[in-house]
């Protein structure tokens, strides 16, 4: 994000005693990590992670129990047990952590720390998506029960000094021997270093104190941080939340779409409801070929790819009268024309009457998984094209949030490499 503000009105990132796995107590560091909680969607993915190692982090971020209270209690018991057994232990010295992800020419580095919380009104940390209250409640229950930040949010900012400030500290640190190095099954190598030198910590503090950030991934966890901060009152560890800050001037993030699985809407019914309101045409598979058709159509306007029952249909050219009737008019035109806006207002609410609840809509990052689940369940996969990063940033600067799950920035940090306890 652009620089703004003064040293006392910007990002404040403080060191903390990182809670990390003890390598000798687990099968491997790769086997105990996980993607962020909202990326682990399919039960087979959860089962795979749980079976990879009995101490996999999904047992904390996605405990399996029937009620939210039971899930929180189970995660709290598991965390206490792992601490007592020495599976997890806190670093002796408080630190900021440089985190690197590397795969096939992609390198991303950033700084993990405890960030002072601020609201969107402060203009320091800018959200760009709406959130779902039930997800915030679920995450709050889990953090409250474990008294821990279990996985970092991904925030971006735009630095302007490649030879000084945070960027220089990050690059110098990455030349040293890391605290840990592991390669996960997706091919990403992960490395982590600690920054404990007072001069280097001061350089990061002085640099970030002039900057604002955009939430790239983790809106629900950010909203959870703010809720728990309010619950605990002033001057508590809950005034801070675990984040990964990436300078996108140096390490640009990739922006991907998040797809929708409509569990209870057969694709034949979905297509029938579009007649007279959108242009609909079948496109050839396989999936990569159909996605190319979506990409081409998205350059000219709103476009969606519906999949299910072994077919692909490209949906484009919404009726202007439908847009006027269904899309709210008190937002910038760029927001009104977003695919996610049109999908939720004109399609889900206007034509399909599909409520935005977990039993009706599942948000999935993986394209193939979305189609596979639609085929398996007899539902409809709505495949999206990603929003350009400059559109996201421009709307966030205006204080306008996009429809929930509009974007997926990456690469996302692996969960399980460093946690933050709020006890002690």
C-alpha cells in the first residue's frame, strides 16, 4: 500500500515469543503444517492433513466437534497437551520473524510480528472485503478458547526504499542460516529467521511507522482480532494480532479468484433462470480450455463459468435493467461492475434466490475441486475470474469493501510455522 501518515500513525509491529514446533518431537515440519483454515475445504483434505502427522496444526485451527463450544474446548485441550509434552515451545527471546516462500521462480519474503490493531477508520490497515458474522464468531470462539493467534494474516504494503528500512533488514536476514527450512507437498520451500537485534528491530519500527497496509488474506481473522480486543478492554495482549507483512513493491502477490459451489442448485435450474437476463452459451471442455474461454470473456465485461452435470456454460452480458434493479447504487461504478457484485446481487439474490449461508454456498479456492464437488453433489460450480490488484487497492483507498470472498492473494503463508500465545 502507499505510504501515508506519520511515525505515530502507521503500522506498529512488535516482537513476540514465537511458539514453534520442536522438530525432534514431530515427524517433519512439513507434515505438521497446513494451508490457512479457509483453504482446507474438502473433508478428504482435512483427513489427509490429520493423518500426515498426529500433531498437524489442523487439529488446532479446524478441530472436529459438533458445536462451536466443543471445537474450542478440543483445540484448547490439544494445545495444552502439546505444550506440556514439548511438541510446541516458545522461543526464549522475543523476535520478529522473516519468512520466505520459494517455488519454481516464485520468491516471497515478509516479516511476521504482532501488529497493533486499528479500525478501517484509522486508515492504517485497510480491509477490502466484507465478512460473514458466523465465521467471525467461529474464529473468535477458537482464539478465545486457546488464547492464541494460530495463523498469521497476510497484509501488504508498498515500500519505497529498497536499500534501507524493513526491506534491507529482510534481505540481510535472509543471508543467514534460518531457524527452520522445510518443503511442503505443494512444492513450496519455507524458511524462517528471527530478528532480535535492537538496531534492526528499530529500523523496522521506524520504517513501518509511516506506512499503511491492505489486508490481502484474513479478513475474518482481522475482524476476530478486533472483536476480541474489544472484549478484553485496553492494554492487553489482545491489542495485537499475528500478521505477515509483505512489501509488494519488492514481492508482488498473485491475485486469484475464489469460486462458489452452490450445493442445492442443479446446473439445469441455474441455467433456466438466466434466460432473458444473461447471454448463455455452452463451451467445450476440458476444464483448462473452458477457463480460457472465461478469461477471454472477462476482458470485455462480467463473465462467469457455470459447471455441473458434465457441462460448461459461459455466462456474460447481463441485462442492464437487471443490474439497475438489483445492484445498489450508493457505491462507486467500479464496485457495481465487479463480477462478485453482479454475482451476489443479480444472480444469487435476484435470479437464483440462494441464501449466502454455509449450507447453500461453499467458497473454494481450487478450480478443479469446485467442479469435482459440483459433479459429486449435483450442484452448480460458479467459476470466477480474478480481480486486478489495482482495482482492489483503489476501492480500499475509498473505504469501499468488496463482496465477501472476492479475491485470493497468494502465495499464502503456511500455518503452523510460528504461532503466538496470548498467555503470559
